[in-house]
């Protein structure tokens, strides 16, 4: 559906209450919450935090919600239906969309439910503290996440086309090679903690090099993105670190461009400003790193503990990609997706939602909606209609890279350590939850020590990107890494690849022919 034309009328339970033109909203940050702000006077209870619809709202943070987020969603569904009043860290009021159909309708109608958080009334009117840990995930940025219509199409097109310039088979081969290098570090020990030694490391290695970043920047960026997504007290500081690092990267790429995402965004015909380039790199980093880590470690845990997966994977009855899709149904790496803002008053399932209210998409709750699943955890083999990557104009453009890192990484790990098994009873595993996601704290495993080193072949220098005449090259040459290139619009002539990178960088570097 085009975001620049009116969408179809929404079926019930949606109805417009008082359509009005959206006000012109300034992105200016309020200096402080006003005196007597009810959102900053809430004590242990939650009644009266905002009054009206949010009187008695349930917190999406704290011990109770963290211990059982899915149980919290189901209690909200039972009490309120497909949308419920909730509170975020600092008792910031919001609505959580729980229903599958309702989530689709909100996500697919940007004219009624915009991503532009400058419309957020509680923020505009000073009821949210400047140091609130939820702000980095919600405030406006000059990126495609915060835009709709033609501007969204311009920015998203630049990101999507730049990501598509990476050769998919070469990326998968590089992921296999990087995964082998990680396994080499612990294969001889006979035991490992897979979250910190593997699932957190592999996405970081891949993204760092796709961005064209020096390897030493990776660990700090990964930790910062984790703090931001988890909404900790360090979220604001972490966001500043990410933006400072990426600002330096953009400046470096102007001086020394290479075959990487940063350079291609700078070079794109959409003519992104440096701020837009930085903020889209930030968006990809935050969205891809932590979520891919969650997807990978959750899939590994299910493979090791759930008889449906362990047995069928070994028996050949279920492919690893099918197992990944089942995890995406059951445990989305991002359980709650920020955010939408009604452009005028609407009614959703009997609840009056005001213009500028904060709406969150409950992806995990929507995937578990009884209206579309016969029972919790039901097998969804071959069904990709889950909402774990969102839907509509803002559906995640990098989901294939996340699937590739997860699938190829786990495939390599299981091929190297076929007798991988959990080192502790399953009930001893623990999780940490935030408003946005649920994280496994550790995944300790044991296996037969192996002293062979990874022998995945180094990719040949081959893949071709936007080179005239590339279509004349037969697909499959150069050890299967050359592909027929699609033209990608660029505002300058093709550039030479960066030099002087490490061996890991060369795994994700594909020089142009010419």
C-alpha cells in the first residue's frame, strides 16, 4: 500500500472519533516536566498515573512483568481485549496492541497511525523526563523509522538498495567462516557459554564489517546497543556513544570510501545528509545486532531442550530454517515494537485512543493471539505470517540478513560440535526482560572436545556490484560468489574498495571488476 495515498477504511473495531489535520509539531525537547506532573508522582501503585483510560494500567517493566512477560500479555488480553493501557519505565503511559488483526491494521495504515514521534502528546506537553530510559527508542530521528509517505520511501529505499548490494551467497560464506573462527576458540575445551562466546559475537563481527568499521569498535557498539534496547539507566549515555562512533565513521568514509554500507549510503542518489546516514547506520545496528543475538540464542536453546526440535532436526524431519521460523512465532527477538501515534482520535476495540497517544505493537502477543493460533506454542511449520519483523511500510528491511546470520551460524556450530548438549538443567536457565525484549542470561553447554580447526574455504575475490556488463558474467563463477548485479543508483562514479583491512574484513569485501 502506498504511504502517499489514503488507505482503505479500517474494518471494525476501528472507527474515527474526531478526524482532524495533524498539527505542525516541533521536534524541540522540553526542558523539564511541568510542576505536579502526574507521571512523575506515581508511587508503588499504578492507579491515577494518568487518569481516565490509564487508571489502573499495568507496568511492562519491573519484577512481575520481567518474570513472565507472555503471562502479562495474556492477562492484559483477558482484561482489556486486543488493546490495553500500560506503563513503561518511569510510568510513561502507552497503549499496547495485543491482537494480531489490530496490529496489522495499525502497522499498515501510516496515515492514521504515524511513526513520527513529534506527534507524541505526553512528550510535547512535558510529561516525560528528559532522562527517561525509554526515550532513545521513541524520540524522533531523521531516519526512515520516524518518517512516513514520500520521505519514508526516499530514506528506506536508500537503506534497502544499499543492503541489497551485498552478495547474499558471499555473506553466507563469510558467516560460516566467521563462525568457524569463533568455534575454534572454545572447541577444544569441551564446554562453553554460547551466549557470550558465540551468539553475541557473530552478529557483531558481521555488522561491524558490513558497516566498514574498524574491528576494535565492535564490542563497545554491541554493549551500547544492548543497553539501549534493554532500557537501562545507561540508555541515554549508550545512545550518545553510538552516535559519536557513527559520526566519526561517516566522516572517515567521505575521506576513504569502500565497499560497505556507510559508503553506499553516502553515495546513494537519495542524497542523504551526513546526519541521515549516521542515523540509518544507528537504526540498522540497534535493530539488527541485539535482535539477531536473541534469535540465535533462542533457536539454540530450543534445539538443545525441546524434543520437537532436537529430535526432528537430527532425524531430518525439520530444516533449521523451519526451526528459526518457529522461534520467530514463539519468541520474537523484539517482543514489543515502538511506536505509532494516532493522527486523530480513534476507537480501537471499544477503547478511545486520543490523537498523539503512544501505541506499541505487541509482536509477541499478536503472534500468540488465540484468534490465529489454536493454542500457545502450536507448530507453525512453513508459515511465515508471524509479525516478528513487523508489517506494512515499516517492515524490517534487513530481516534476510538476520535470518542468514542465525541459520548459517547455527549450522556451522552444529556441524563442528554435533553432540552439543545443555550443561545445566533447563529449569536453571534465567532471563532478563525489559519493555522491549526478553534476553536469555546464559546458555552453558558441553560437548566432546575437538581440536580440529575450521576449514571453511576463504571466499574468492569475486562478487560484482553495479558494474557495467556484469550481467554478461555467468552466475556461479569464481567459486560461486559472482552474481549478476542489479544496477544500483549512485550519485558518483564507482569507487575503489578500501585497502588495509584485516583478514576478517576481507571475508566481507568484494572488489569490483574493472
